């Protein structure tokens, strides 16, 4: 038996108090008038005998009452103690990621880990302290006593977060720096997924510490999971089917049977497909999805798979818009090829502004802004394009007959490090096509061998630095781009080396002209599709204007409301959700200063779905020079964990005894009052 707070035993000196009270009461005598003193001796003897019996019972009750209270505050415990650990602090890491929810028998791996940690805490010495870490609580730096550690252990539950071993060891090293030079024991309870350890990395080494590892694995587990899902179009049209690509992967043991894939919109199933992936191969399918109504849609792609189910659902938040708007800025009339191109697709609204009098306040409503055959860039156009790029819009520039090349390039420099050379009127054939670019990858199911690429007879050679983030979609033989994309600020600038007419090039007559324009427009309606992973450090950018420190964005769902880290970025704001959301699901982003709300779908990290484990040799190599001790059921049994059990709370019994003594004392006092006083006999 031991005491959690042995200093309270000093309060046992209070047992002297009822003894002193008893002795004081013995000196008090009650005068009784007798008519005859012959009976005085007999009365005194009888009264003294009764006082001796009743007062000593009362004294015993009071002393037991005080003793029970003292013991209750000292909190005695009764339990078997195994080997008393020599370490003053035990740092315990429990992997509570979703991969630990795999069932092994009647218990999951996480339940087994918590059971072993509970036994470890119960088997430790009375003075032992514990630093309890988990994937969502790596910032703990204060060691706890046994009772507090057990409470923290009971609160651990699965979360959609993954912690690398480097993060765990960094937390332990930081906590150790706040303590003295006492010896530490480090215990790792994890399934040791390969994704938690970078190749050939050296882990931080705590000083004066012994490292133990208890690996938890489940045999012959197969996991079928949704790796990703995305729409081929970044703008969802309610008037036609929207192609949804779903990629499914398999990990662990070979899947013996297939599964069913379903797509639900707002809780209603819209598409179902049977899948039967082969071992070691991915399964990819494109499902036509019809969406009804404008506004935010909650799209859930689910499959049936056991025993792991956290990665069986992929969530996409998407906003449908009934129309797409295209703005054409030019000094001349709209090119007939542009009119024909956008007339091909329903739902496009084409507007025109004169380059000399642009209304930049209306630009945010357009999905694509086309600068058609501009011979010069006015200050108003220059400022409007800059703000549009900061908002994340798409700009397509066709140069006209440039009269002042220096002024034109100076305007380009305000957007990015791009310049145009002197006009080249020699015939140039486009020879290179970047088929993997999103604007070109789906134009043809298979690019024909004899496809006719554009030919330019008048072009402006384009030069750009690395800072402009140039991607050449089509290139000439000399390496200069014919059509290029530049990622500038939050938006994209598309630049064609030739003017928009059939006298400069035959681009307007090629296979690529119409689909490229369409994709530029639909991709320019950014901010319509959001799907992120819980714990991802990549920021989420919202194209909102007027962002400042007073306009705070909240991340909310029923029963949850938090403020993520955020900072202004261009004409918008970047939100970091990795330290805010703990669970997968649909969340709403809102700001009290903004009229718009954004829906985002958060999914579990897919690297959690990979069931491969770190080999013992690899882990020992990255832990070197520290020696790693491996634990299992046998070693735990030899150390006495299995025989250990939680300390029995004797303080509760002490409280019950104190209450019983208090009741007994009350009973004796009431009985004494009701007892008749002795009456002397008179002869």
C-alpha cells in the first residue's frame, strides 16, 4: 500500500484533539442534591461506570473519524507493483491515427495500445511521472502524475492526423529540455507505418534515455480505398453531365472480392458502379454526374470495404453556376472566330469593353478576360489586369500590331517578368505540344500521329524569366512558345505569340482553338471546388476582396467552430486548416464581414491507407546510436505489466468509514440525551 500525498499524514496529529476534549469533559462534575448522603458513594460509582463506557465509545468514534479523513486526503492505494522503474519520467507515444482502428480479434490496435499503456502506468513506481503524447497532442511538455496520466489516456480517440516519428522525437526532446538531467524511458506504441518515416532520415536523440518500441500489427489485412476524385471541368454545369474521375487503390493483402462504388449529392445517391480492382493495380473510372440547382453541393464518393473504413469516403464541396461570362477587351469588334467558339457551348455570356474605357469593378464576375489584338496596354487595362490576377482570374492576351514595344513590355513587366521581341514574319511551324497540360490533356483521347499543329507567319518571340513560372503549351522549333501559361500572383496569364486572325497564324482554324478557350473559361471560375486533406499544411486560398485583420474567417460545422490561421495573399486570403480541423467531413468557411460562405470537404490523409510497416532494421538504423528495445507480450509479461492493475482507490473507503463514524457519534449523543438520570432512593 502507498500514498499519493503522504504529507497529509502529518494531519494525523489532529487525533490529539478528541483526547483532550475527552479529558476536559471528565473534569466537569454535575451537582446532585441528595436528602441523605448514605447513597452518595453508590451514585458516584454508578455514574462513573456509565461515563467510562459511553464516553470512551464517543472518543473512539471521533478518533476514527479524524483518522479516516486524514487517510482520505493522503489517498492511499492498494495494488501490485512490478519492477520499480529507475527512470523518473516515462515518455509514452500512442499512435491514434485511423490506421490503428484495424481490429485484431475483439479489440482494435488502438484499444490494445491503450490497454498496454494502462498496465505500464499501473506497474510504474510511486514517484514516476508520465509524458503522454498522441498525434493530436504533440505539444505536451509537462510530465503528469499517475492519476492525471490515466485520465489523459482515457481521452485518447482516433483522429484524422498523422505524426511522423521525427515530430514525436522532436516533442520529446523539447519536453526533456524543460526538465533536469533525470533518466527517461521512451515508449512507442504504433503500427509503424512506412509513411511516418522519411527515407534515411536521422531522428533526434534525447539524452539519458532508453527507447522501447511496442509494434502493433494485424495479420492479412486488405484495404481498398479511394485515393482521389476530381472533376474534369473546374466549372460544374447543371444542364449537362459533369465527368467525375475516381481513382481507387489497394493496400495490404490481395482483395478477394470486389465492391460497390456510389456517388451521393446532398445525401441522395446519383451514380453506382461495381469495381473489381486487380492486385497491385489501380482502378480508375469516369462517372457522369448530373447536378441540379445552383449553389454549394456536398458530393460524397463511397465504397464498401472492411475492416478499414475511414478512407472509404471522399468528399468534394462544389458550387454550380448557371452561366459563364467572358469579357473581351479590344479596340475593334469581336473577332468572328471568338463569337463562333463560344456559341458552340451553351451557357456562355460574352461581353465587350473598349480598351480605352474599361470598368474594372465589373471584372470579378467574368470567368475569362480576353485582351484581343491590343497594340498598346493603357494604364487602366494594366491596373485592371493586375487586380484580376491577384483575384485569381484567367487572362488571355493576343498582341496586335504593337507600335511601341518598350511601353508594351513595360506593362507586361508590371504583371510578371515577360517581354516580347521584335516581330518575326518568317513562317514558323509549331513542333511541340505539351499533352499533359490540363488545357490539352483531354482534347483527344489519343493524339493522332499526323495531327496538324498551328503555323505562324507573324509572331512576337516571347522571353520570360523563371519568376514568371512559364509553361509552354505549344512551342516552335527554336524553343520559343506559341502559347504559354504564366502563373502570376493568384491567377494565370495566357499569352499567344500571334495575333487573333487567320493572317498571322492558323490557330483559329486548328483543332485546339475552341476546346482551349472553353477550358480557360471554366478553369477561370476558380473558388468553386474544394477538397482538402485533414492535417495538410497546404493553404486554402479564397478569392475575396478587401481582406484585412478585422475580417476573420471561421471554420465551422454542427457543434464545432474555430478560427484557423490566416493571412492576406493578393486580393484574397490564405487559410491554414492543418491545426484546426481534427475530423474529416464537410465544413463551412464564413466571415462576419463577408456576404459569401465557402463549403470545403476535408478528407483523411491517404498515406494512412498504406499498410506497409517500417522494418526493424530501418528503425534501428535511424534511431542509432541509441539502442532500441523491442517489446512484445512476453517481454511485457516478464516486466510485470500484465499482472499489474489500476490502484484500488482506498480513499473512497476512508470517506465511507468517516461518514459511518460521524453517524455513530450522532447516535451516541442522541442516546445520551434521552437516557433518564439516576434518582437517589430516599428512606
